[in-house]
C-alpha cells in the first residue's frame, strides 16, 4: 500500500500546488507531510469503509466523490 499512499499524497500536493492563491498554496504544502507523519492517520480502503456502513445497516451505500485519500461516501439508514 506504500506506493498507493505515495501516489495519493502526490495528488494532494498537486492539488495544493494548483491553488489559485500561490501564497496560500505555499502555506498548505506541508500538510501532506504532517498527515503522513501522524501515527493516528491509518489509511483504509474505500471498499472496506463502504462495507462497514453496509454491515451496520446502511442502505444505498455509495461513494459520491473520491480524489486520492479524500472521499465522500454515504448511505441511508
């Protein structure tokens, strides 16, 4: 999963680098490294997260947006 994590962090950095306010982009550039260094940040697969929602009774579970490590997923209870 190391290569996948690095790919997702590269996407995140690319997104920050494209920020229209270049000064703000420079200020934000260290956040992916802070995320990576924090031992509380444990990645999991989207499939696992969707399965967990289904297992606890959510219906119509789906991912509405995904970009690198960021995802918006939901279900109906």
